């Protein structure tokens, strides 16, 4: 395979992973949101949260750049079960818990008011992204086997046993036990970027979480970044040819996909096949650098790889001029030295 490892890595670093400035902005707004929620709960004489727990791609560090700032930051809000009671002492329903959080976080300063969603409260920002606040309760029970503590999500269908930390812990365990955990995360971001590289794909392709699960199953390590990406693409495509179902990694019996012929998983499989076919010229003995980089550019629907070629061509044109200029300066210096030597530094 024609070596484009340096360019594939550069594309990830410059156009896929989030720059630190954007990460800092998200963290600052997340923290402001937490303060706003705490203050709103105090003002309404409602129970305060036990803790906040970042989750999803934000916690897994697999978020990718989006030109429209279409980012989804998940920040779980945890309460004690015994605190979530209504005015008459009855246990809060999941809807009541989500409404309580929505009312507390809405201080009237948002252009678009926060909304209650089936599994969270969504807070919108003018920058384009949103923060989802899933609401959890901590349940503590005493049994004949000892004390038990677990968590439940305020879901649309009622309280559902769940804890966002389980997913983050699962991913970190898989990543740290892989052949190269840092590369696995980069390839994860690359394939999420590929799945969102065309706006027409977004509504019908596998979710980022589904892609992350497949990465942990099918990642193929390589000293070359481009080979790791290509080999992982083939591995995932072949896995989806065999089975389109993707089980939830921490919730037994649950699936990320719906049924044995999930349309989103099938779409991702087919798009991977297109990318793999597009990259086949790189395996030819007569493949050129120009051809190879154009293939990668087509895969990601970007001008980045073509720009690398243009930069190299401009540098090649400029190089002879620099050499010529340097030679001229050198010749001038020698002439000046000769004059100085002959005339003692003075002219008659």
C-alpha cells in the first residue's frame, strides 16, 4: 500500500480531532451550565445534585470537529433517590425529574429555551452545539447479602437501571488493553469523521457510539497510520457483512442497532466498502504519490490531501530560485573580499 501515513496522521491532527481552544470553550460552558443548574435548584428549593458525570464521546475523548459546530456534550446529573420526591412526598416520575432539571437550568438567558427530551434535558447554545443533561438517581438498598448501590436513568419509559460511567469505563478498559490505545482512539475519530464527511449521510448512518463499539471489536494496529486505518475499515466491513447487529457493551440484552438488518449499520458497511474500493489504486505497483493522495482526499471528501501536493509543487518551484540566489550572494561576497584584499579596504 502506497505510504501516506504522514498525511493521514496530519489530517487527523489538523482536521479531525478537536483543537484545545474548542475543548476549553466546551469545558468552560459545561461548568457554567453546572453552576446555573445548582443555583436554579437552590432558588426553587429543590434538592441539589450529588455529582455531575461527563459521558459519551466527550468523556471518551472521541469527539470530532464539525464545521457547523454540531457537537453533543453529555453531562449526567445525579441525585439521591430519597431526595426526588414531589410536594406530597410521592416519588418523582422520570418526567417530573427531567422537568425539575429543565426549569432549574433555564435562567431566561438562552435564545432557545432548554427542552425536555425522552432521555435528557437539552440545552442549546448559539455557537451551534448543545449540552444534554441525562438525569439519574442513586438507589441504595440493604439486602441479606449486604448493601447495594446502583443508578437509574430518568428515561421516557420510566426509571431504567443505567450508569454513564459504565460506558466510559468499558471504553477505557478496551483502549488501554489494545495494542496501541492512542492509535485506536485516533482511528475511532477518523471513522466517525468519515461517517459524517457528507451531509447527506448523517441522518441514515450508524451512530458515533456504534462506530466506537465496532472499533473496540475490530481495530487493527499498525506502525503505519494509514495501514491501521485501512485494515480497521476492512475488518469492520467484514464484520458487518457477517452480522449487522451491535450489542450494547454494558447493558446485557440491549442492542445499539434494531434488528438483524439494521439500516444504519448496513449504510455504514456500504460506505466502508466504497472507501475500500476507492483506495485500491494504492496497492498497484505503478501508484504515484499524486494518485494516492487524491484517493484519500476522495475518501474523506476533503481538499486537504490535494493541498499537500500543491504545497510540495510550490516548494519545488521555489527551491531552485533560492539556490540560485544563494549562489549569487556567495559570488558577490567573494568578489568583495578580493577587492578588499587588493586595495586594503580603500578605493583610489
